[in-house]
C-alpha cells in the first residue's frame, strides 16, 4: 500500500548559529555527540536526544525503506517557531529553516517534502512567508496551536487560516508551548498530558467560537497526534453543548458535527484508540503520521496501522496513503512533489 507519512520532523546540519545571528541567548541548537547521535539544546539546557535521521537524508531514506514508507512530509520541531521573539527575528528564522528544508528535500529523489513555518505573531509577515515558501516548493504550513495567549479563534490567526485557504495551502497544527508547565516538570508530563490537551483546546476553540462558521470549507487543516484528547472526550463536549447555553452561545451546531471540517493524523500508538479515531473522524479524515524520528514517535513506522486487526484493508489504504493521494510522489526528477497535499478531502 502507498504509504505517506504526513507528520515527521527534521533538524538541519549545519545548524545556523541563531544566538550570534540575533545577539540573544537561549536559541535552540544542535550539539553533535558523535557521527550518529546529537542533543537538541535550548541555550545551555539539554532538550531532547536525537539521531542522524533528523539531519541526514540518506539515513532517513534508509529507514523509510526499512519500514515501507514511500513518502514523508517533514517540518521543523516547534521549538524553532520563535513566536515569543520579535517578528523580524521569527520571520528571518522561518526563512532560514524553510530554505534549508527544501535543500534537504532536494536530496531525496522526490521522496521527501516539507511544510513551512511562519512568524505567527505577525499575520502580515506570516502571509508573506507562506506565499514565498509555497512558491519555492513547500507543500503547506505547520503552525503551533497558539501564540502566547492567542488561540486559534483569535482574529489574526483566523485571518491567516483564511489566507491559507485562499492560496490552497494545507495547514498542520502542532501543539507546543504547553500549559501547566509548573505542575508538569516531571516524567515528561508536558508531552503526555498537556500536549494532547493543547490540541483538544485548539479544536474546541475553532468549534465553540463559531470560527468554523466563518472559515471557508475549502480550508484544509489537520491536527497532530490524532487530535490529542479531542476524540475521546467529544461526547462530554456534545453533552455540555446541549445542557449549558454558555457552551453553545457562539456555536450553532452540535460540536461533533464539525468533525467534517478538519482531519487528524494517526499517531495514537494503540489500536483501540485508532479504531475510535476512525469511527469518530471518519475513514477519510485520518492520515498516517509518525512523529519520526523523535523518541516519542512511532519506532517502526506504519506498524500500528498495518497490524490493526479491527481496521479493514480499505481503511488502512486510505489512512496510509489514499487520503493524501493527490500528491504526485512518483516523479523522481521533480525536486519536490507537486504542491497540493490534501489534508482534508471533504
Ligand atoms: Co511532532
């Protein structure tokens, strides 16, 4: 089955020296430990152990072949969004990493493509950069699920989403800058608890604020990690919408009716969870995603979907690739695939 991974990450090598470039500390950087291993650093702090698949395209292709992945869409780690910096620094940072992403894609014989990043604290600059990036060969854009206290129902962020729809750029929403940090500094609780909550929060803001009523149906927007806690708790939200006017006052239709407006990736690591995801979202709106090559990603890419006994052959082929089948991935001469990924078919 055609297998396209829509959620993977890269780190460039060589890494631009951001602290020197911007004259301020605490930028992310890559500390190489040996040929195969490195440590993603945040200033002087160790952030995450990483290995060469992050920066070495031949290693990445080798592991894609090992696991039967035909095409991969990669984006930066959200650590590089720089939404908390000045907008000119974030725009400069976005351009740097967007350009290097395409250089890496160009080494992949058409098998890897990229999503751009934008300086989301500045909507005009974000619209500029996504247009530039798409023209250069990016498939779409990855955004963080919020900018400080501005969530996806913020007027500026809605304007950006409308712009993406108008230029037909798919959007992948990735959780980052997790809430409750002071209470979740042990056992990776920020990743285990706050990250799925962040994604659920973003989807609910789009639904309950009525934002989906104002966004065009042509917007193709996908949420990472199976939409976080959203699917499992959707019944609770529907019940609250029916029982409390403060929940439904800006949302004219029952919340579960809005699942047709977005899609999610399949990175849930459990067959029963994946079954529920397909049942709630519909088989056309779940797409294979791994979070490769980070430690919390699927270690054998595709194993969950392929081995799931409760998922039919047709469902598997849709999730693994058909839902994204408009990407032309078979032309080896093309530097990057043709620029329309279908993040939401309907
Ligand atoms: Co990720």
